[in-house]
C-alpha cells in the first residue's frame, strides 16, 4: 500500500475523466483513486492468471505495475492469455503485455523483468512494490514468492488453476497465515500437473485472475474484507464457490513463532525437482530420430504413452502402449527392470517425470525429447501437433 507519510499524487483532468466511475463510488472516491495511482504492484507470470490481473489493475489506475516473466508468447497461449495476441507471438511476454497495458492506460508506469525469478534476484525485484500477485504455475516460484513476501513484510495475492478448478487467497504473515501455513510441503513432482500437461478451461483463469485483481485493489484502498485467512475454492463445472478458513500455523517454518527458514533457499531442491541422484538430462533423453532408428533395427523395448486416452484421438504412435501417468505408479510391477522403456507424452514434460521415477527405482528408462510433437516435426509430419 502507498506510504501514508508520502503525499498522494494528484489526478490530471484526463485521469479524472477516465476514472469517473470509480470517483462516484464512496468507497473509492478521489482519495481512493489517488491511492491507486500511488500504488506499486508486482505481477509474477504473464500467462492465464497474469493476463486479467494486469489488464484490470492497469484499467483501474494502479500507478506502477511490475511484470516478471522470462517466457515468450506461443500460439497455444492465446486460448486463455488474453493480454497477448496473434501479432505478438514470439515476443517476450513482458513486452507483449507492456504494449497492451499502455494502450489500455497510457497514464501508468509499466516495468518489465524478462527474467526467471530466483533466490538471487527475488528480494531486489520485489522490494520496490507494495503488493505481490501470483500468476505462476509452479511450486518452486510460489514458495519463493511466499518466503520473500514474509521476509519483506508484503501481502502475497495467491491464485491457482487446474482444468476446471481454481483457488484464491491473500497471504500476509503480519495479519494472518502465509502460504506455507496452508501447504507446508509441496506434493511429489510426479503428482504435480500443470496447464501444459493437464489442460485448462480457457475462461477459468479469467475468473480467478479477476478475483486476484479485486483483492489487490481492496488491499490498496483498504476496503471490504480481504481473503486473509480464507481460501476461496471455485468449481466452474458446478458454478460453485466455497470458502475454507486457513489458520496461522504457530509452527510454520517461515512465519511461525520460532522460524527455521530465515533466508531464501533452493526451491527447486525443496520441491524435489533437482534430487542429488538425478541423472544428467542428456542421459535421460532419447531423440525422435534415435528412437526411430532403434525401432527400425528391431530392438526390443517398450514405448509407453503417458497421455490421457482422449489425447490419443488427436495423435498417436501405433507402436506405443497407453498408460496414463496417474495410473502408471500403481502398475510399475508390470515392467521388467531389464527391458528398455521409452516414455512419451505431448511435449516431454509428463514423460520426463515418468522416466525420472523409473530410473530412481532401477529401471532402464528414457524420455522422448520433445514428446509426440517432436516426433511429428522430425519423423512423421503426417501427425498433427497440439
């Protein structure tokens, strides 16, 4: 929130006209709009959630927005990431978003950070902002954001989506629980789906992202009851909202009475993504050309497609068996340790997790690099890519 000791900025005649509907609200009014102009908000991730968050905060007149994302716009993003467009495919997401936000509201300042947030740069990037908003899709960055916000004394506006379900909350260790109070430990990596592996209903991030933007504006304006100590659950198929109380955990390792984590840690390792015994990536991967050569030579190996059955309607490899990833762990005894196994999915994300887990248990397992989409590009162009 803006520093109460600092004078609020004045609104120009153009801004008075632009924000007239806000000025008519007694809960906002002239002073509230000046608070919005004085506020600085950091949005981490410019994807499905970050798009509506950024657009609504820009439209509302938040004076300074920081955008963090190292990715570029891909055509597959456009089904839900509405801050981007066909004309910006291939551009950095932060630049694509900056262009759109300044077109929406030229009276604001937009800072861009085309970097991956790490424990080395997080505190410096977060420090100038009043509020941090979560538009990420992975656990390491989420725990990193939470811990950094606790250390810096900043509110963390959380959102998460998967398929047809979403969650939202506000974590502020000064007034309630932090993210670790709710989720002390991350789930095992092989049980963590993402939008890229499990899919997402295109409008879902619009709902959750707009809720996050709403909570952010409420915090700046100091109006209403924020979602501090409450987790909002949304089911798009049933069109239901539920709220769960989240207490502060006195034993929380970050915000509890006797914290054991007092500085940023290695979040990839904490989330189990870089175990010490992990084989080098090049030893785990097999290229489409190498797999085609080994199959043509008649080598005895099993190719396991870990995608969901409905994905086989789009494209499939005739020589592959289908065992969805969620079923794979209970069927490991169906595999002989001496038989080479090649796991396949759409882009290589899910199959890499399968290969890693099988390797750790002594199996001869590999991941098809780039997945069936790479096979379509490099071996069989007749297969569609998705």
